[in-house]
DNA sequence: GCCAACGTTGGC
DNA sequence: GCCAACGTTGGC
C-alpha cells in the first residue's frame, strides 16, 4: 500500500486543527507534480502530516478518507482534492534536520525537492520515520 | 530577510 | 514549441 506525505504550513492549517476537526478536505494543491501524486492516492492510504515553515517536522499520521475528486473551487475541474482524517499524532515530531542527517533519506523528495507539497513515501521510509518518532532525537 | 530551486508565463 | 524572465516557495 502506498503512503504519502502532505506538507502544510501550520499557521495555515496544523495537525492540531485536523485533530480538532477530525477530518478535512485537503485542497489548494496547485503544483502539477503534487497533483499527479495526489491523483494516485486512494481511500484508506496513510499519509504523514508534515509541518513546514517554523517547525519543519513530520508531526502526525492521517488516513486518506476519500478517493481523489475534482476540486469544487477549480473551474476547469482539472485539480483534485482528497478528504483526510487524523489518525494519530506522533509521540515525537521527526524533524527535517534529523531526516537530512540520515543518509537513508537522501533520495527522498522531501530532501531533494523542498517545494513539493505532496509526495510518495516508500514502505521503508514510512517505517523508519515511525521508528524515529518513538524515540527522542 | 536572503537566496536558491523550481514552475509558469509570455514573447518569439 | 522553445527559451528567457519572472514569481513563488521553502530552507537557512
């Protein structure tokens, strides 16, 4: 099963907001490559919630709660959105610094393409991030 | 606040 | 359809 990482500015919408809301529509993804990834997401997939900006850390886990659907705010209907719901907050956030410090992540888009807001996460990376979140870094 | 990287736009 | 100029984003 594929996994994903969704990036968001916490001052705009944080993981705490998602926990409070329970679920939300993940919209505003305009980047073409990010859209391509988003289109591949499926209901039931898991995704990391990454805080960019001040935190720069993976902070929680979400579940994709709907298949991709056309963005109602997009007139041409080319953009898609998905609904996500909060699963759990990580025990400890996994920071970008910690991720960059580990060569296992060197090829990951999060490190290589800082501007990408939706990206796939391999099984190996998923497990490693989860393991890292269990312990203080 | 600055700079680098990437996407997009517009002129040819 | 190509390429340069510009704008935006995100890390430092």
